[in-house]
């Protein structure tokens, strides 16, 4: 038996955090029930078919609703896309993201939720026989630089199974390594079990010999916060709650007065 020593002040703070998030989750479920469920709401949205995909106008969403999927939900979209399965209504654009400046894409596609853009994009190899993806744009126009380590994404519905990975990147204007850091940030999602790339996407990548994979899913955001940091996702907050709950319920707590 492991003994976890926690002072009354720290214990009180952890219990308060757990209580707050339980209230948030409870209120979310009540709102869903009151609205008749998310599925009914989506079915009543004025949608349009574009490239065989059912898309909806975010301006016609009911008050309080927006396209803001969690990390695990984004992996569901990505997995279905890779395996050529039907997707739920969405506004995820399909484009070669790494061939365009983020400002150019933002002018072409409408932002979702809290000024976020979502893209399905293939990746090229940096070198023909290499194992690193290419993230530079044109000839000195800019590049995406990874920051931190790649994070695992676990499905708690599947017993904590790792279903994918998320990597944070920042866009730099200019040529590597002397580019200037911008406010454009991105999270690149990839599935854990990735099938081999296909050769039927000539409209996206012309050189299939350098194809790294068929698709990743990218969430792009122009960060205007003064602290310059990444926003903490709902998945990160839920993971924190689970860790706090696990520490309190699975260990014997000895308090020292």
C-alpha cells in the first residue's frame, strides 16, 4: 500500500477542482437533454454538400453550439477519413496545408469555434528516403517548427488505449533556421495504427514517391494571448481530473495537522 502524504490545504484544493469539473460535466449533460440531443440539432442544421462531404454553416448553429471537437473526437474523424468511411457533418477542409502560408488558408476557409481552422492534409517526406515529414513552405516563405514532445491521446472508453498522438508546432516566417516566430500555432494529430499511404491523391500531392502518409488532421489557431502560450484543451483538463481522482481514491491519504 502506497501512502500519499497530502496537507489539508492541498487536499481541499484538489477536492474543490474535482467538484467544479463535476458540476461542469453535469450541466453539459443537462443542456444536451434539454435540447433533445446533439444528433437532433445537427440534423436540423442547414447543410450543403461539397466534394461529397456534408458541411454546415457555423452561423446557423443554435446559440451556444460550435464545431469544437475534443482531441479524441478529432481522431475519430481522422480514422474514418483514412479508411474512406463516411464522416459526420463537419467543416474540416481538405488541403495540402504544408504548401500554403496559414494567413492564405485563413483567408480561404472560415474559422470555426474560437477562431480555429481544421484541415485534413497529407504529408511529404523531407527527403525521398527519409523518415521525417516536410514542414517548410515554398522557398523561404516559412516553416512549421515542432515545440515540446509528442503527446499520447488515450481513449478512456477503451480502457486508456492509445489511439493517436498530438504534436504542437509554431509557424516561423522566413527560411530555417533564421525565421521569425509568429502567432500561428498548430496541433497536428495522427492515428496510432497508420496504414501505408495510397497513391490516389494526385490532386493533393504530385510526387507520390515522397508521400509520408495519406492524412493527418491539423487544428490551427492564431494565438493573440499576451502570455504566448498554448491553450489548455478540454482533454488535458479531463486528464488532470482523472489523475486527481485516481490519487485520492486509489491511495490511502494521511493528513498532517
